[in-house]
C-alpha cells in the first residue's frame, strides 16, 4: 500500500487505511505546518533536555488497529530533538499499571470504552487522584460518544482534549501530539525548575543551620572565656540562660525571643572579664568598694557586645539585667516601662540561680530563700507575671547544673 510522508517526517497510511481510525483530511488541514510551530525553544523548556531522552507516548485502546496506525503515524516523529517512544495498553487496568510504573509518560491517547464502558475515565481518576500525576497530558478518544458525553467529561475530568475517532485525521493526530508534548514539556520544565529551587532552598537552609550552629558555639565560647577565670560564672551563665528560656517559653514568647534569652544568659556576666581575679575569688563579705567594681559589669558587657550584629537586642538585655521595676537597680536605675521584657525575665532568672547555688563569697541560700526573695519583691523589683511563672517552673523541679 502506498504511503504519504507526514510533516514531521512521520508516515501515515493513505486515506483508505485512515478509515480505520481517522476521518478523511480536508485540504486546508494538509497545509498546517506543525513542525514550524515546534521549532522555537524557550528558556524554560530547554532545561528539560537534561531530564529525559525520549517523549513517551502511551496508546490505550482495546482495538489492535488503533495501535498499528498510531505507531505507524508517529514512527519517525521527533520534537525538540527527542524521538517519540510508543507504549501500548489494551485495557484500563493495563494502562493504570503502566502509568504507575512509568512516571515520565508525556501523553496518553486514551480510549474511553475498553473492558468497561468507562474504563478510560477510571484511568483519568487513577492518574490524577491516586498517583497525583498532574503533568502527563491526556487526550480522550471515543467511538461511542453516548457512553461519555463530551460536555460532561470535559468539565468533570482533568483532561486536555476530547476527540471522536471519526473526527481525527492524520494531521489532527500530529497536531494533538505536538500540542500535548509542548504542554508536557512546559509543565515538566516548571517541575524541574521547582525541584531545583527546592534543592537550592534546602542547601541554603542547611548552610543557615550550620552557620547558626557556629554562631551559638561562638556565643558559648565567649561565655566560656569567663569560665577560664571563674568556674562558678560559667555554670551560672548556663543555668541562667536555661531558666530564662524556660520562663519565656512558658510566657508564650516567640521562639527567637526564647533563644535570645538563652544566649543572653550565656553572656550576661561577660563584663566580669574586667573584674580583678582576686575579687572574683574573694571569700567572705564584699566591701562597698568591691560591690562598686562588680556593679560595673553590665556596662562592660554591653560595651563588649554592642558592636556585634546580633539579630536581637542582646547587648541591651545584658545591660539591663540588674535593673529593677521600681528603679532601684543598676547601672541606670531604669523603671519597668523603660525595660525590655526580656531584660526583666533575665533579671529574675539571674537572681534565683545566684541565690540557690553557692558563690565564692557565700554558701548557697537554697530554693526556699530564692523563691521567697522573688515572691516578696513581686511587683516592685520583679515583673509579677515573670515571678509567678518562675515559681511554677522551680516548683516543678527545674534542673540546675551544679559545679
């Protein structure tokens, strides 16, 4: 039987053979130059060349002649430099199996009526809903339109086109093919770019996490510099940070604020680096002159930290952690409305930890004395809500680190 050359380089049988599947071609249809439409490459679509080598086309139909003619028609077709590979299925069940195994099928020419009158529609539901595949393009074909009216199917099913077999010519098949491949190529390209973006975001998040870990380790190392001179201060700083963070979490502060308080606790006594060693280790009562020197440490700490570009006002929290709500604290005698809430949280955590555990110049005062201190001064020295929450946490058995 003589053949005529398709406009993609593919072959199609003469009109006599097309009667099996396709309607006769009209003269104007023969003039469509589909290859010209497919010659342009846009930036997005060109990226998919790295992702797959062939265009997989699935022909799902229970008529053998349909497979024969479709394969013959698309035999030598290529698009964007990639050939077409035909896969065949003869039932809805077989179609579903292939779609489950082959997740890179570009286009399905899908018969509606196969082993059941709605087998093709069941395939559509399976592909879109169960497999979650929204990329593969679907062209429904039917020789029995009464089984699945076009107006209903096109509205209710996620398909790209709906054709009666009697209206399909060789040229229309080729046009449908290229239209489907173009749509698939665009979606696949977007999918590919989206995957690359997500991978880049994951790498960026991993880099941030590593940087964040280094940042916290650096803060911890800064705190440990005091520990080299005074082992008490290092353990005290960790305990204060841990308790302050717990109070902030119980108060419902944002996670980043809670974290800031932990790190502020680590660093709140860094200003003691300027205090003479003999004073830090002095046994017994401290003189007024001793206390005057010690009371400089919030300002010294602030000067150490103020030029570090922390993402929170950490230096200010360190500066204010010995201030009191009624203005009787130091170094500036600020009152509650002038203080950061975080500074007031750190102040309570600092007092409780310092009283509960031993210091070089005195033995530990114990839990009861520490709780009595903040309770008795609730509302004047210390923020009432912070005191109440701190008392709850201590009564629940907060675990302090001991030196």
